[in-house]
């Protein structure tokens, strides 16, 4: 990722530049999050299910001058906003004949082969804590999407809060099916990086029965769902006798299940607790303005005192957030570019389950500085340098 950060920097990605990210859940996308922020720039995740008009609105409103996008998601017939002057084509292919009136079309693979970004140029240390990490657009009841500016310290405080409820650690494996462009999906991935855990990414459009096999073969003990996704997975487990056997073997591996979006219905909750007999379920309440989770309620199978358990989990999460904000140590969200990330793709090495990519990271993210404010809700505002600041999941 340090090489990718160097390539982006050579293409003009520097402090304060907004970089749109348009892609499915892939190792390229995860690497870009860290590489962009290592260069001091600001990520602007884009919903892959947005219409061209909606995408252009977000790009224009954020002032994104660089767009990193999968070629299949960019329509050649539709011009990009005038603010976008550089297009980075994903995945690792040569620039495709998009025919855009874009000034500069680059290939991801060329940027990823560039000389590494020098360590002295990284956006890191205590001065990075209050700087913008990303500009996340959230839907509202009236009007169009509105941008929320979240800092590096916000990311770390959120990650530490999640780790207080879900004890990921070096050697843990988290199977990511929530979209990385969504605040919830991205931040569970960041929490895994903080814990030096591995993130397993099923290839886009992986069938739900195959997800059960990935869970078992990859030994992914941590999962996160919205209720609709959980229901699809449960339905797949009931599709055949073979599927039921596969699901039973995979479910025995699962230790923690995070539920977001909204609460499970009573019937679904009963079925889910029975399907995952070893797992602790954690229900979250979240919003973009709070950098994802606000509260976490621990649900333990068979526990009589769920309210007390939930209060304990909420207290632990609050303690984790306080520790992140009050620590005097430096914050290094962006220095995940240094971490010597190891990406092992089944098609390239055969070391991981077919149909999945594992991104194993050794994190050097530490903790935030004192005095970090709550997330700034910057509705359609431009971020100024130095100012503190998948389908079923939609």
C-alpha cells in the first residue's frame, strides 16, 4: 500500500484532495482507503447502486478531483463532472477506452508499482488526528444526500469501541459481506485492521450458499449483517440437505455476529440464535454522523439478563472510545500504508479459498490525541486542509 500511496501522490493526490472511490468489495478498494489517507487526501466512498446523476452530485458536492473506479461502473457515454480531472481505472487492468473528457486516465496497477511514499510524507502522527479522513454522504428525509466529515481520530475511536464489544485479535478472521462504501461496512474492516486481524472478502456476487463454505474453510469467526442479509444466509442454509450440513459446520466456527441497520424481528432472532449456537450477537445502533455505531447491545443465547449484558457492553464501548480520545499517544490511521499488507488471492496463489481474497494486515494504528471533537456534519461544505474536522445491505 505504500507503493500505491506513492503512485497516487505522483498523480497529484495530496493533502486536502478529495478522492472518490467507486467499486465493489475487493482488496484494491481496501488498499485504496489506506493509500489515499496515507497521502493526506480524503476518501469519498460512492454507492455502486447510485444512478449516474446521483454519483455526479456527490462528486461535485464533495469537490472530488480524482475518481478511482471499476471500469464496468463508469459509463463512457456520460461525462464526469468538471471537477474530476483524474480517473484511476480498477481493477488492475490497463486504461480502458472510456472515451471520457477526463484529463488523465491512469491504471491502478501502474500506480501500485510506483516507488513507495516516503515515510516523512505520510499523513500521520498526532497532527493527523483532527484532519479529515473521509467525506461520507448520508441520505436524509428531505433534499439530496449530505456530506459528513469524519476525522482520523473519529475512525480510531470507533474502531476501539467496536473492539471493546467484539474482541478481534491477531489471527482472527472477519468475513466481510457488508459493502465497504457504507460507513458500517468500512468501519468493521478498519477495526479488524486495528486488531491486526485478517479481512476475508468474498468475490462480488458470490452466492449465499457459497458464503457458508467460505465461512467454514476460511475459519472466519466474526461476521456482520443487516437483518436482510442474515435472512438470505439463513434461507440458503435451508435450501437443501447438503446446505444444512454445510451451514451447521460453518456456524460452529462463528464466535461473534454484529447486527446493524435495524433490530432483528423476534422470529428471526430466535432462529439466528439457534443457528449460531456458539456466537455472541451484538446489536448496534448507528448513524453516519457518529462515525457508525453509537451503542452496542450484547445478546447472549439463553441469558436472562440481556439488559444488564447490554449495559455492560455499552459501558465497555464507551470506555474504549474514551481511551481512544484521551490517550496522549499518536494516531496513525493513515500509516496502515506502512504495514506491509499481505494480500493473498486464490487465483494468484491458491493459498486461500476459491472465490475469496484475504487481506491480512499488521496494524500500526495506535490511538487518538486529546481533545478530539465529535464528528463534524459538513452538509455540502468543502473540506479545507487543516480544519479539524452489497445489494441486501442497502
